[in-house]
């Protein structure tokens, strides 16, 4: 456990420093690299927009660090309080697209709704999946109170009238950074899908709703977790795709984001995550599923511990603290950081799979909610990524891709079916 004092991200009442991860996301922003990811909840009844707007107004007062817009400083970007009111907007066919995040007055999150769905889209410059899920759960409970009346016990969900913890705005990367820790060994470039990108603004979404029971049983039978199992299925699908296209000379490498709050004491509502990886070198031959599962199982347990994760913190923070980089003007820094993020960091990654786990809600809401959905940010380099979230007796596995070809999803859900797990499918190009 760290004994260092907390590092606050708040500088004054109306502006905030970007956290360590946000300093990479902000320069990378573009029409295609929107940095937007999405969490949604599908209800059993149609959404009442006016009630949702009142609930949102109530929530934004509790989360002032999200009531901001991105502003350019001389050396770094910063967040400034946004005096505008965040409005609920209709949900379009293509999520996580067409948002001018650098424009003055533009929020770094959106709240959207359509029929029975409430969705929030956050720029990764603002927070990670943990922070976004806390916000959505608060919004959902506040909406329930607008429609149905007071919830007596919100449990672990943040109440809009609760006091803000000062640590919610800290940069936990800096607090847990150990200067003398070694940085991890850099990985080589990874194999990527060779397909041409769709026109800017189009993001194909394919989601499979699977029963949680058989999925957990299949993972338990092999001595692992649902995350191990789904990561192995994903690796299998990418291997099948690569073999169909001709065995690549570069490894198939899957990034697995990690919530660092599970390893370090942090209450931050900003970014605090890292990534670990699993790879298959197909020059060694074809991997059977059970081989892949054991590889994933042992690799994740080797990577996921406090000491190893500190090496990842060292890699991230040392660049920010580089004395030369600190004094480089932001306009020059933008080009350098964007290149490193898009070509180097994303270049080491074939695809990613992010799992937020199972969502728990107060008993009053369990009968109101059908499912949760989680969608990763679009990536022109990897072209496809995967995100997972569970609620009740179901788990939703969603793919977001920037290409027309759907081979990876086809192989993924085919592999699941061959392992005895069937999915109910939804897409944003064929109806819900």
C-alpha cells in the first residue's frame, strides 16, 4: 500500500488537470479516434425523456468533475468548468461517433435515449469504465426516483445528494507511481486485420446476449473465470480469422484492460486502469482451444499483481515527467503524443476485450432493468474491439468495429456455440 499523500487533480473550483491517461487520449482525438466508449441500460418500459433530464440535472451537480469541457493550455490540455446544461439527446444508429470534443462548450460525455434504452458515452479523456458505470448507475437510480418515488437504500451507488469525496478527483497514477520501479519490456508490433475502414462516422455494433450460468460453468470446469474463458474464445476467433487470411508473421496480441482500483487503494472517478496482454505466435502452429485457455489463465495470473502492475505505472508516468517533454509546447506535443498513441501503443495490440463484471442494483430496480450493454471506443488501428458486462442471469458481449467484414464476431459466437453456449444477437444495422 502506498504511503504517499493523495495527488489531487483539482486545482481550483473551476478547472482540473488531466490525469496521466487523459494526457494521451486528448491529443489523439480525431473524427475516427473519438475516444468515446458507451454504457447503456435497457429498461422494460419506454424512457420518459423529461424525467430523465431532471435526473441528469440532479446528477451533474454531484459530479462537477464531469461538468467540464476540454481547453488547450500552452503545455498541456486542461478541463474547465462548462457553464452549459448537458441535455439528453436522441440515440442515433452509430454510437460513439460525430462528437467535436475539442470545441469550446462541448461536454466530454453524452446522455442519449431511444425507446427503452438509456445510454451514456464518455470520452476516455474524462474517465474509465468504472467511473462511467458509477455515473450511469446514479443516473438510473435518480431516474427511477423521478418516475416511481424514493429508493430507501442506494447501497454502494453514489447518491446525488451525498458529499463528494476529495479523492474522487485525484490522479491515482501519480500517487501510486514508484520512481525506482523498472518499466516493462516493450512489446513488438502486433498483427492487425487488413480490411479497409468504413467511411468516418460509421461504427458497426454486434452484441450477443448469453446466459450467465452455462458461461460460468464452462469457465469453472476449466478452473478459471468468465474473463479467462471469454478472452480465450476471443483469441480463438482472432486465430481463425488470421489463419483464413494467411498465417501472419506478427503475433496475435489481445489487450485486457485492468481496473487498478482492485490492486491499489483508490476512490478516483477519473482514469485508473492499465492493460495486460495475451498473445499467440501462429508461426508456432495452430493452438487448440484448451491450449489457449491455459495460456490465458497463466498469463493473466502472472501479470495481475501489485508489483508487476507498478511497472506499467512506471511506463505511463515516466513519459509525463520527462523534463524535456514537459517544456515542449502543447502544439508540438500533440503531434508527438498522437503518433505514439495511434501508431506505437495501438500498434502493439491486435484487439482488446474489456470486462466490467456483473452490475448490482437496489432491489427496487431489478424488475425494471432488462440488461446492461458496454461498447468499446472505436479504433482505426485495431478496427475491432470487444466489451463485456453482466446483469442478472445474462452477460452481454459487444463488438464494435470500423470495417464491413464480420469474420471475428462470426468465429467468436460460433466457438461459443461449439462449447455449448448460445447467444441472442442484436446489431445496429439489422434492428434490435
